[in-house]
């Protein structure tokens, strides 16, 4: 049975500690402002990336948000990920975007930020599913102790409001100041990075998006630089709107060449239709008689001179007459007289109804003789 | 000869040796009446019985009309449930006509249902009767030729269609490339189908379409496919070349032809209508045959003088016409002029020494001349030459007492007449049957197809290299020299190349190529159902087994035409009252279903899905990392002019050794400060 409940009743930090003390492995799913997943292995936090299809990947957001990878680059990586089925971290390593150590650092910072975010939700619902099987396929780079992570997260939660008080708006523009003469200033690594980026006036939001470090770290660095008098907030200065050059997607050159090929296709189809209607019957007509090839035209009507049928229609007509004649003979043999009408043959099943209807369609007329001992069958 | 007779030998008569016994037997046989009941007495209908008797008296040895009437009565009796009575009537019908097979087939069905093994005999005899008579042979041959031609055209046309569907991507690729490079609308993928639609709208006929497809396909199809297409094409060319000669069949089945009119004397008794029909033959090529037929008819009617004149005219016209001599001899026999009769028969044996009829009639003549020894020899000769076969072929001769037998037109003679009448090729029945579909004269089809094959061969040898299309090693789709990429060591199409462009990791490239390969394979296997399985045999052709595909297609086509034509294209007017047996239709439908099942069971060969496609020695060279830029040293006192050392936004930044060194240098600088 999974461990689940409302964070209001039992805080998330306590849950974290419980899992850590018990050295459990599994996935803690937290639903608050968003849905997040935190993976534990033997009580240590190993990942916060939810592999479920609809869940967003916090690592992608982290990389994008803080300028590690550009948007186009990330789109490309996402396409590669979708096509190859490889994990993002595998692709980043294979394509040498980052080294193992660098990626591990980024991964760790991302976990810190995710946990900090989760802990700051006012309302949340959690569910912990135990078992090592939920960890299958979850890439991990670092395993964090819950205590250290909680302490760091709490620290950040406590200190960030102060930073926000100092730097209330992301639109604030800052610039660096030279070190006072005679002073020996020692900068931390993050402070160095931020200081390096402040060669010109920059808004805080731009700084955060390009600093390649977590937001808290950037703000912390700014605060420290401000305290060390190496930073100045430029007041009443409208931030220079950085012109973000958006790539203008050029439309495919539709240089007015749609009309010509379309018209050509339509005219060609129309021409083919009329060719089929008029040209083909004229050049290759169906029912073209042999006279067209023969220099010895035959009479087309076979009038009892024992001539072959000139065409298929006459051939079929003769066979039809023969069929009816045979039926009449058979009727005569059985009844001693010929029938009054041909329909009698169909009724008595001497011939089929289809034969009789074809006889009528062909215009063959049957007449019984006066005595019933003869008949005539002629084409009218 | 009459039916079986019972010899009554007085006890006092002691035969002096075998010779005397034989003479006695012959005398008894010649003059005794049969003691068994006449089968005609089994006919219930008095009118039919008198009609039959009249026909026999008028020389009709094949009582087809009475046999059909009895057969119909038998089938009604069978439907009423009286199987034994129906069986008796069917036996009677079979005995009345030697070339009417339906009673025997019906008997075979009854015996099969009853579990009797006699059905085999009836079946064999039925087929024998089917092919023995000239009418049966003619219908069978004509229907076979029509069926074979129709099936050949169908198989050729459908095979070419499916070969075109199979190789269509090779054409479509070039069309798209050429068109797509110039125009954007209509989309390039529609141009090929639009071209085909235009051709279909023109409705130029199967002949031209087939020729066009041969020309277009020849450069791309393989050897086996070429051999298969050539086989069917050669058959069609043979039919086309022989079509003028095949019109012989037209004469054989055309009810108004000279051949059919003359053949009627074999089937019907003499009557004025038939005499008028034969008398109206004015084709001088058949004068001898016409006179023979008229003489035979009139002889049967008892008009011996006129019959003699006609027969004399016939033999004068054709000195080697044995049947005319035979019937002339018969006329003299009936007139009592046995010497002339004998002369006539001797002429027959001088032309054809194997004529059993002639020897039999000679024997009978000798009997009348009291030359029993000679008669015995002649009758023995007749027996050796198979006079019984004549009786079997004309069972009606058993129904009436005959001294001598006259001769109708032998089947071979009728075929000769048919050849002379129709073999000139002037008629166009075969052409008329296929013209509405081919829209091309059948007799010139060979020229069209030969020209198509020749054009295809020339085209195959002269295809420009840039037009050559081959297949991507990864996804199997078409590519060409213009759009293929071989940098990886294998041939990749444009899309596969684009999928791995800019990547440096072999593992990622393999994964992407595998994904694309599987995706393409999945799309191809899904989308091809309709074109692969809609026609029997199509899937085999699409998958490369062309011979088995064409075979299945041919079998299904045969069955389909059998269903459409209710058995055969040319039905027998003498069997018009009976519809095609249900079993025949069911069998045809079953064959079609079996062919279709064989088609849908065809599967593409399972290919290995996951495998390395890139060559083992393929390595991507490390890209030059020129986007990072060299980190610049910072001047903390001058903040305005210092260039940004931070990397450009959205630029892939990599932590290189230079970065680390720069950072260390900066740290040292700050420490110094």
C-alpha cells in the first residue's frame, strides 16, 4: 500500500525524512501547483525527472531557463530525443554538450531547485510508491542526502524573500562597479560569473536567463556583489530592451508560380478528357469493322447465302435465333404444335427468360403458322 | 445393326464347319428382327414418340431434340423425387443422342449422391461426348481460345499495373525532384498520380496502356519480371498473329455459316427447312459439299433421283470425296442397283480403305447379291475397323432397323470446311469480342507489343545516369545521385541524411537512423494493404514472386470469367433451356476465394529491426569548437568598453580548458587586487 496524504496534515519535509530514515526506494509523486516526481534510492534523492509521457521534464526547463542551451538547440535535441528514444542526458553526453561532471553539477542544481519549488507549494498532495522497479530507466547522476537538501532548500526559502526585497523586479537594471582602490575583494565562483556578465548594464531577468546557474544562486551572487559594493542598481533607467532578434521564418517562395502549373494541370486533364471523348473513338473506335483493313469488303448482312457474320452483333443475333429455334423445335416435339408466343417457351422452361427478353430487344419477331405446324422468325 | 438378337437354330440343322455357322449367323442377323422391346416405347409422350420416329425415318441419327425433351422430363421427375424413374429417363435420353452429354452428367450426379461408382463411367462418357461431336469440339475450342486470350490480356494488364505500383517510387522520385525544384503548387507528390489520371481519362484502351506500361517499366524491372512479362506477351502475340486463322473457329460456331449449315445434316433429320437452308449456300468453294448435303437429305426423304443427281454432281466436283461416294452407293442400293452401289462403295475404300461404313455396306450389298463369302469378309473387315464405334456414336441407329448406313460430314471434314470458310481472316468475331476493351485490332496487337518491348529495351539502354534511381541503405526509400549522401560510407537518402545532420555521436546517429528505418517500414507495411491484397495474386507480384502471382491471377481470372459468362462465353444453343449448374458457380466462387486467401496470406519477409547500419569504421571528426570564443580578460576599471566575455545567448557553450584557464587567471588577478 502506498504512502499518501495531504501535505497540510503531514508536511513534505517530514515525508522526505521518513523515507530517508527508512532508506526506502521509490517514487514520491507530489501534486500541487504542478505534478512533480521525486525518486528515492535507498533513502537518497536521485532524480526529480518524471518519465511519464505527459509530465514536463524539469531538466529541460532548467537548461532553457538559465541559458545552458538555446531554444532552437533544445528543439533540435527534443526531436532527436523523440526519434531516437534516447534520454536527454544521454544525448547531451553523447553529443558532448557537457561533460559528466558538468552534467552532474547541473543535475544536482536542478534537483535542488525542484525540491525547493515543491516545498514552497502552499497546498499539495503526495503519494509515495515504493519499489525499486519504479527506478528502472531513471537516469541518475548524483544521489543527494535528504537532510542536506532539506537544509539547503529551507535556507533558500528563507533567504530568497530578502533577495526579492532587494531586487523586487526582474526589470531592474544593474551594472557592475570597479573595485574600490586599495581593497582586496575575493569573489566566489558564482559571483565571478555574474560579475563577468555585467560588463554592460543588464536587467536582472536577462542576467538570470544567461547566467547558467539557478535563480537563487544568481540572486545570491547579486546580493553579495551589492554588499561588496561591486554592483550598482541603475535607477530610473529604463532597461534597454534587448532586442531579441527573432528569427523571421521566411515563407516558402511562392513566387507567383502557383498559377501556371495549376492551369497546366487542369488544361491537361481537360484535354485528356476530350481526347478520350472524341479523338480516341475516331482513331481507335470500338466496333471498327474489318472493312477498314480489308480490301475485299464483305456484305454486312448475312442473308442466307451462308456467309460468315460480319461482326459480333450479327454473330450474337444468329446464335440467339438458333437458341430460339431449338427451343421451338423441342416444344413442337413435345406438344405437337409450335407455341402461340415465345413467352410460352419461357414459361415451360424451354428457353430462359433472359433469352426471350434479348429476342425482343433484338427486334426478332416470332409468328406461328396458321396450322401451328410451322413458324417464322424474322428480324424486323 | 439391330439390337441383340436371339438365334434360333433348329436342331436338325447341323453346321458343316465353322464357315457354315458363320453364314447362318450372318443370315439370321441380317434378317431377324430384334426380340427386345423398342426403347422408343419407353417414351411416355405419344407426340414425342411419333416425332422421334419421324426423325429416325428421316435419317436423324442424333435425336437431339427428343433427347433434350426426355432429359427435361427426367429432370422434372428428379425434382419430384422419383430418382429411379428419372434415372431410366436419363438412360433413354443418353441412348437417343450420341453427342448430347447432359444426361450422362446428370446420371453421374445421381450415382455420386447414391454412392455408386458408375458415376465415373458416366462422367468419362459425358466428357467423351462433349468432345466427340463437331459441335462440341467447336464450342470447346472457341471457348478455350476466348478464355485463354481474355485471361492472358487480364494477367498482362494487371501484372503491369502492379509492377508499376511496385516500382512507382522510382518514377515518383524523379518526377518530384524535377517538378518540385521548379514549382510549388500543385504539390510534387500529386503530379505522378495526376499524370496517370490524365491517361485514364483519355480512355485509350487496354492495348495502348499495356504497351505504355511495358515501355515505362522495362528499364526498371528485374530479369525474372522481364521473363514473365515476355512469356505472356509472346502468347498474346501468337494469338494475334494467328487470329486470322483462329477465325476458323468463328465459322465452326457461327450458326449461319456454311460449316454449321452443312453440319446440321449430322444432327437433324431431313426436312424442307434444312434443305432450303443448305440450298441457299451460294459460295462456289463449297459446291461439292452443298451437293453432298442436299443429296443426303433427299436420299433420306426418299427422293432418290434428285439425291443421285446431287451426289453425282458432288463427286464430279470433288473426286476424292469419300462420303459422297458412300451415300451415292446407298442411293443405288435403295434403288436396287446393287452393282452400282458396290461400285460406289469400292470407290470409297479406294479413297479410304479404313472406312468401316463402306465395308459394312459392301457386306450388306454382298448379302443382297447372295455372295455370302465376300459379305462375310467385308463385314469382318468392318468389325475390325470399328463399326461398333459408329453405333456408339450414333446410338439412335439401334432404334431403327437399318440395312445400310449413310454418312454425314466427318468432324475432320467439317473442320476443313470451317478452315476454308473462316481461315481467310476476313471475319472479325474474335476481334469484335476484345475490341471494346483493347481499342486496338487484335491482329495488330503483336506489332504494338513488339514495338513496346523494343522501345523499352532501347530506353533501358539509354537512360541517363542522372535519372538512375536507387534505394537508401537505411530506410529503403528511393534516392538518386542528386540527393543521396555517401559520406557515411553508405547511401542515405535526403531525409535520413537530414535526420543525422549536425550530430557527432555514432550512437545517436544509429538510434536516429534505426528510428527512421522502423518508422518507414511501419508506414509501408500499413499503407500497402489495398494495392497488395485487393486482387488475387497482387501481393505476390508486389513482393517479387511474379510467377506465382501471375499464376494465381490467371486461375482467379479463369474462375471470374466462368462466373461472369455463366460457364463459357459461347453457350450451346441446344442446351439453352438449362442454366449453368449451381455447383459450377460455387466451384468458381470457391476458387476465387482460395486465390484471394493465398494472396492475403502473403507477408513481407521479416527483416531484422535492430542492427547497426553505419559502417564499423565510421567515425565523426570532432567539430571545431569555434563558437565559444576565447574568454577575454576583464578590466575591472573600465566597465564601458570591455567586451562581453560571457557567451552569446542561445549559443552552445562548452567548458573547455581555455575557459578554466581564464577563470583561474581571473581569480589570480582578483587575489592580487
